[in-house]
C-alpha cells in the first residue's frame, strides 16, 4: 500500500464479538422461552434497530411486552457482557501508526460504545448505523464513510460478512473477509508493517 492507507473496519465480528447464541441462551434462562425464539424475535426487528428507526429503549420495551418475565436490566447486562473485544482490537494502536483507521458498523451505538471507547482514539472516524439511519450492505453508508477518507489513498475494507463486501468493491475499495480464526490480521500486518 502506498501513501497513508485508509482502513475501514467493521466492528462486530471483527473488533468485538457478535451477539452469539450464548447471549440468547443466557436470556432464555431468565424466561420460559427458547434461545432460538429470542434470536428470531431479534432478527425480526434488527434492521429497525440498526437503522435507528427503533431506539434501544423501544427494543427493551418490545422485549418486556413479549416476554414479561424477562428483567430488562438483566437482559441488558447479558447483552452488554456478550459483546467483548476480540484479539484484533489490540492491533488498532499499532495499525494507526501506519494507516488512517475508520470504523463502520451495523449496530446499536449504546451496546458497543463501552467496549470501544478506549479504541476510538486510534481512529479517524466512527460510523455506526443506528446513528446515521443507514446500514450495510446499502451503498449509501459506504458513500458516507468515503467522504471521511483521505482522498486518493488506497482503501481496504474489512468485514466478517461476505454480503457486506460487495458495495465496498463497487466504490473501488479493496476488501478482506475477516475469518473467525483471525488469520485476516496477519494479512493486514503484512500490508502495513
């Protein structure tokens, strides 16, 4: 990579863990429902939450209405505790010495901010879907991030979902699929260092 590369990283599944089935299992222990039914409920409203059409409070209220036996404070604790830094997060400080780092995520800011706040100092920009009303793979959110990048520099976009790479490719960005094993980190290391 020439100049000062621009690296755009997804957050969930790349720097922080995704909300796993364990999260839903832990919540299901608080109710008489299956983890799968909680996961299905979330899947049905996830887009509204990710685009900010539903606020976190409304999400919690929907859980309370559907599952009255579920303690919302306990559900929040489970959810927040299920989103933890992945090993790749430790590389941001070093990578920021060689590249401009930008974060782009489909998420609820309130859920990821506690774990990412210490990493924000290493990034040039943070775009979270529920704050901008757009979500991946819609090209508009990538175009929004593009306005924050240094012009004329090579861009590498990293995401853990193949479906989110297509729009980045349309903008001429190089893409890298973040594998669960974390081998993608070695590729970034070899590009920068």
